[in-house]
């Protein structure tokens, strides 16, 4: 049947999705496919493994009428080579290696790294480093991000500070973390690190905690993916670049529908830019120079919700209140007491936005002696109750 711009194939189609939904990236691409189906009411029967994991592509005669697949997986790419049904690949963009010979929706790797770079610059950071992944066929997107960083550094006259590290497993985890720690200790103070993914950024945050390196006052860290799980596995909340993954899934589904409708299309290469940076604690850089103030700030950030008072900060730093308070105000513009208060409220806001915990438990976790006191302090600071703040900011970032 010849394609007509105003005629649509209304047959029911069986569509195969080949993704690993244990990753935020793949989950969000699949959500984008679903958003297209809801909006278009396309008659698709979706096949995806019950546990949302991709082990291998089905035999060619079982792929159905079309496929949307994760082409960052070299094995899947190879298994789908030459199949007769329409295929739309989803994966990283390529400037330094050829695209697969299928219709392709790409996430803009260069734009993601540049967005992270600009975010760090806007925070006042002028030293940069990159933590990547070892070269691999399944990590071509990671190599592209590393190359984007190298080009940015070279173009702006910065030294190249790049560390790929190794793939991590239960067997080599400690060794990999030790080598990462060696690299981190060689970086200059006030350096911003762009991690190739949020998972790799978490490695940095954990190593910094073991090394007692203040984040973000000595090293700032930003990841890519906005992976929700990473937010809960690190004491320091992670800034991250939000990819346009739902838009990628939506565009992939729309493109596949056009192919199913018989539209004669040249090979498509659609590049999807990142959405934005969500700034959190890991890049909340204040350009502090006094090492005593950095030490005090690091202690406050790590212990404010444990009910500490100014006396505990003084003990940790080893200075009198008059001396430390004066130096602290000169650097931050706030007193020690005010900073402890602000840190507790910041943590409360983060939890109200992202956590389903009851307000009572959030108050306890943030170090408030009673719920009425928490409500009074919160309302005084923001003009609304914690419950109202949660309602207005649910699933967003403060």
C-alpha cells in the first residue's frame, strides 16, 4: 500500500522493545515510547521481557512488525543487522565513529558535557577534570563524552585531566576505588569534575568521603543521567545533567510509526539535546579560600542534621568562637549558627521534594526536636508549611 500523507495504516502492529530497564536512561526512553502511544493512540502490541531486561534479540521471524532498540549495546546491534522489519536505534551520538546503518535517535553527548562544564563555570569554578569509562564497543557514548571534554579543555586553554578508571565489580571494587583516590588527590583544589555518568560520580563522592575531601568546597562533582537511585546512595546530593531521554523515546516511536505507515524516508539521524542541569549539593560551590572555614563548612554539612551546636564546630576546627565566627562571616557572609540552621532547612527541603517519608520522620532526620518546632521554623523561613511545600514541589528539586 503506497503511503499517503493523510492516510494512516490502522492495522494492529506487534512492536519489540529491546532495552535494559535497570538503567534510568532506558526506563525513561521506554516512558517516552509510552507517551507517544498515549498521545497518538497507535495500535501497537508491545513485546518486552517481563522483567524489562534485554538478554538477546528474538529470532528474526519473531521480531514482529518493528523494533526500537538500545543501540549502545553492540551485541543487540549485531543481532539486528540486516533484519527485514523497520528498526529504530536509540543511543549516543557519534562524531568520532560511524553511526549504525539504521534510523537513529541520538542523545547529544557533546551538548551534555558542555552543559555540565557551563554549570561549573557559573559556580565560579575554573579548574576542570573528567572521570570516564574504559574504551569499549558498549561504551562508545562514553568515549564521545570524553572527547567532548577534551575538545572543551583544549579550546579554552585548560590542562587535560582525564581518568578512565576501570570497570567495577565486587571483585575489584576496592582496588578501583583506591586508584580513583590516588587520582583525586592529584587534582588541584577548587576543581570541578564531570563524571561520564551518575554512577561514576557516586564513586567520586564515596572516595572523597573516605579521603575527607570536602565536596563541593575542595572538589565539585557533576554527573550525567539524573539517576534517582544515586541520589539516595550518597550522603552528598549529586548535581546532574538531565538527558532528553523521554523525548528520544517519543521521537523513536513516532519515527517507527511513519515507517510502519509506509512513508519512504531517507536514513534518519535525529539529535536530541539535554534538558537542563539540576544543581544539588555536589556543585554548591562557594569559592571559599580560608582552609579553616572550608573545614568548618565541611563539618557543618556533614553533621548539621545531627543536632550539632556551634560548640561542636569549634571543637572540630580547634579555634575559639570569636576567631572562627569572624573568619567564617568574612568568607560566607553568615554566622556559624545561621549556617547550621540553613543546612538543616536545605536538607528538609530536599527530603520534602524527593522522599515519601512522613513529615514527622523528616523533622526527626533533620534534627528538629519536635514537629511543631519544625513547622514554626519552616514557616518562618519560607512562608508556608512543610506540607504545603511538599505539595508544590513534589518530585522536583528545591
